[in-house]
C-alpha cells in the first residue's frame, strides 16, 4: 500500500500538477474554527493571532488541507475610513458596515487611497498578524486582493453604487480605480515582506454575480480592474491565486477565461465557484490549466444529515476527481459557522472513501 501523504504534501502535489494520494479537502472553515478554539466570532475577526490559532486548531482536529486566511465580504469600508462592526451579536456571521466612507457621489473624488506605508489600513493590520504566523509555519500567505467591484460596492452603499453604474458611470470608474490602487498597494506590501512566491492571494465577491449585473456590465466595470490586479501579481512573480466568483457567475466565465489568455499567465488559479455553477462547467473552462474546486451548497451542511452529505460529496467528487490539473473538495462558499463538526467530518470521510487515486 502506498505511503499516505501529509496535508502539505497533498496540496503541493495538486498545485504542482501531480496526483496526490487522495483529493485535498478545503472546507473554508473560517468563522467555524472559532468554536474549535472556544472564542467568540467577534474576537476571531478582531484579533489576527486568535484567527490563526483557531484555524490551525481546526485543521489539526479535522485533518483537512487549508492555509489559514483572513478576509470578509465587507472589505473596503474600514480601509477607506468608514466604520465596521465585528460580529459579537446573535445571528451575526461576519464584520458588517456601520458607516460607508462614500455617502454621495461627490465623496468619490475626495477619497484617499490607503498607501500601506505607515500603519496598515483597517483589517489589514489583523491580516498581517495572521500572515506572519503563516510564514513562521511555512504556510502560504493568503491575503485579500479583490474583488475590486465588490469592494467598491461596499465602500459606497451597494444600492447607490449599482444606481451610479447607470447614472454616473465616470464616477464609478474613478471609485473602482481607487479601490484597485488600494489592492495594488496591499499586494506590494505583502510581497515585499513575505516574498511574492510565498503569497496565495484570494480574489472574488458576490456583487458582480449575474443576479446583480449582466455579463456585459461585468466586462465594462469588473473585468478591466480584475485584469489590472492580476497583471500586477504576474509581474511580481505570484505563483498561484485563489479565485472565488461567488453566487451565480455563469455568464461571466468567458471573461475569466479571457483574463488568463490575455495575461499569458502560466501560474495556477484555484477556482471556487458557487453551487450555481456545475463542476463539469468549471472543468471544461479551466481544467486544462487550473485546479477546480467542488462546490457543495453551504446551506446543506446545516439542513442535511451526515449520511446525506457523504452522498452529496461523493457525487461532487466523481464529477471533478479526474479534472486534468487537479480537484479539491470544498463548499461553494464559507463553511457555515453554525454547522456541527460531524458535517465537516462528512467531507473528510467522503474524500477518504471516494477521492483516493491509488
């Protein structure tokens, strides 16, 4: 019988285009890990060291393959001078915006881009603490660098932002450009401190989903800024990027394919689409070059039994296991904070039973 790989060996095999002993499992068990460490979800987000320790403890407990990361969908508001709240209240699952830094269209012109030269802006202070711990353990340093479109829709009120796309497109492009500048500054800071080759940036968000904007609008307002960020990472020598086109982005897939082609980038993307996108569609679009992730509907980890989840994971594994450049079992977004541990165990058991290659 072949010797079993360690979790780092398993991920290294997949990222280098080799076959591991079994498919890796990356459950994106972020806030969920606060329960493992026994801290509040608010403290998990408010303290980068506790955030790292919780994720490391959860990895050791469950045995899955995942590098700790820090980020949340409302990135941008705090960094540009607004106010956020941490999720200490009942039913709160992530940081939320209390005050948007852009309250009206005229605020865009006066918005200052964080430069990362002195004190790090907003949540990047905590992200840097986690990054330092990852580097100490020899893990990839995962930082949030997108999406530009979703972040802009948080710097301003989302409903206002979407209205301005139609009514004030020039101002929207100014805002998007400033958000892109912030992410460029973040990439430069973390690449300089930890080495571009050690970074695993993550990009993605829900506001550019096809339930919010059309593919044509994606092409005009999201694609150029995404391409700029990824062009910069390529120039610095970043080897891999985690991409999470959240929610229904089926109509945007041609733009994601176009980005790789126009950049001529030979690195690895790790694609995590929402459950709205079949794994087979991901394999067809990206499988020849990139790692494709399974995308179990996160809500099922709350509503389905252990036995049902094992079967759901089995079907997902069979659909993606033989993707040419590698497959990872994952939920289609963050693993639910309130899910019981046995639901994550279902993923691990399914990977062991149905995801082995030897």
